[in-house]
C-alpha cells in the first residue's frame, strides 16, 4: 500500500543518491586534475547538469512553498 511516507522516502533516497553520485563524479574529476590527465569533460558535464537541476528544483520548491 502506498502512502505519503513511502513517496517521501523515495524522494529522499533519490536525493541522497544524486548527492553521492555528484560527489563521486567530483572526486574522479579532481583526481584526474591532480594526476595531470586534464579535465574530464564528460564527467564535468554530468556534474554540471546535476548541480543545475538541484538548484533549479530547490528554487522552484522555495518559491512554491
């Protein structure tokens, strides 16, 4: 049976997974920079998309609430 708590837990879990994914991508980007491999543009693009989406969602919910 679905209720509000299940939906909220799913949203929180998705948010935590996105934060963990962005931290992992940032770690890989920084590791490549420190090793002198250059900027990983593919991971940097994913990281930027995640950051923009998170900020846009926060702004939307802040204005709507």
